[in-house]
C-alpha cells in the first residue's frame, strides 16, 4: 500500500475492524493477518507497507482493505517484501570479493509484550485509535516508520493478527472478584482467614472502579490476539546493528492504566529466533488462562497482546499526514496530483453496461479495471457520434 496525506475516517475504521473480526473468525482454520513494514537499509531505500493473509480469504481481505483506506491510497499486488531482508538474490552467484567479506548474519530484535499490573489486567483497555486523532497526536507507527527511515541495515516490523476466543465469561468472573474484593491472592487470603471484605467500601475504591470501567469498555466478544516484533539484520562487517531503544518505546503511548505494552530487546540466539518467527509468520497463542500464569510471583507479561477493534488500528494504520518528514520520504506516499479519481457509484454505471459503442473499462482509484466494459447505448449515440 502507498498511503497519501488523506487521513482515515475514524467511523469507517471502527466499523471495518469490527467487521474484520467476523471475517477472520468465519473459517474453521482461522487465518493469520499480517501487516508488515520493511526496508533494505540502503541510502535511497523506500519502506514497503504491506498487508497479507494466509488461507483462502485473500479476495475478502482485499475488498475489506479497499473499503478501509481512503480512496487516494494506491493498492497493488507485490512479491514477498521479506526478500529485502536478504543482502543478495537467492540464486545470485557471489563475486570473490563478496565471499571474502561475507560474515554470518547478525541480528538484533525487539519483542513487544503486554504487561498487566495484575494477572488478569490484560482484560482492561489500551488507548483507542481515535484518541490519537482527537488530540492530534502522532500515532505509534510514526515512530516505527521514522526508525526504519533512518536504518542503514535491513529491518522489518511485523504485526500479526488472529481472532481471540470470546472471553465474556472471564470478564463476568473478574467483575465479581473485583466487586467482592477477591481479585488478588492476598485479598482472598485476608477474606478467607482474617476478616470478610466490606463490599460497599471496596466498590468505592478508585482503583477498583478504574478496573471495572476499563473492563466494561473492552469488547470481550470481538478481541484480537496480536503478535508484534521488529528485527534488524546484516552480514556486512562494516555495518553496526542499530540501537533499538526508540523502537522499544514506540508502542508505549498505547498503554492503558493497568495494561502496558513494552518492547524488550533481544540479541544473539534470541534475536535470531525472533527473525525466524518473523520469516515464518508465527503468531503467539495467548496463555492467560494457563496454569503457569496462575502461579504466584510469576511474570505475567505475554507476547500475545489482547486488543479490541477500537485499539487494534493504532498498530497498523498509516497516513502520510501524521508522519515526520524523514518518514514521509521513506514511505514514498503517492503525490497529491497523482491521486486516482473515485470510481462513480455502481448504479450510475449500470446504464452504460448495455450493448453499444464500447468506450473502455471503469477503473478503481488505484487502476484496477472492471471486468465488464462501459458502452455508449444506441439511444445516446446520436448525441455524441456524428
């Protein structure tokens, strides 16, 4: 996709991401949706911004994407953008000098994890996408694109999306525990062995009310499991792997009051493992209800982020107007004077589908032609053909 300075419509975004959940949930073998940003790190490099899906939903997702983005966005089919992470074509015969300089690939990576303050705070809200529009704040992806724009080695940022199972029963159980003052292990020990909790006093506690409100605001029926990671790699002995501190904090603005997103840097074998996971499009399954997460004093952070349709767009939607200058240049947005015209409504075109003088084929804003031609009907030909 090539974005433009035209912004997304928040109402359209909310409706389309709600619809996306239903699209991804329909197949028996639920597919994985991938959003990807890739650069090869060369001085004149641009950033590829792509959307893909495994399984049989390619046509449905293509239509969904065209309805989601502004009409001026250019959407085309491309080859695998991850090929840009490799320094040479797979079948290329390296020169002797290149072989002499070759070094095994080195990797540095960032894995984004959801960090709940309490074990079940993954059920609470993150910052919704429209909050960035209402406050004219640059979205988190602006930092990501700026980092890639200044990269001197190949880099990729991947966001994988799968539908999360309905967890409304977990939300109801959590609400009861919060209301009754039995949300944490220490609270349950006190309630069972020392003194019963005063429910009225507990529901007046601001921290309890904050969690109850955040629980109500999260869509437990239509949530997504999101895997986000970034990898930098090089075989060039003269190039250093970049510091990824800025990238680690890129999604911090999405954090809520009780559920945060942190980027954790990985090096060595751990970074290579993330690179292989990125290459193979491996989505992480949620572990929120596993036995390990119920054990006391364990780290509740998980690379399986839980986001609903109001929060999810902030990790994947880009419009050039929200980007700093370096990011705009690297993303190579379609210039304003090259924006395609919106195709006329289908009912207006139907009168020109009848047999007659063939004029051509109606095209979408990004140049995709209709299968059926547009013709000048016989009744109108005397007005135009002399």
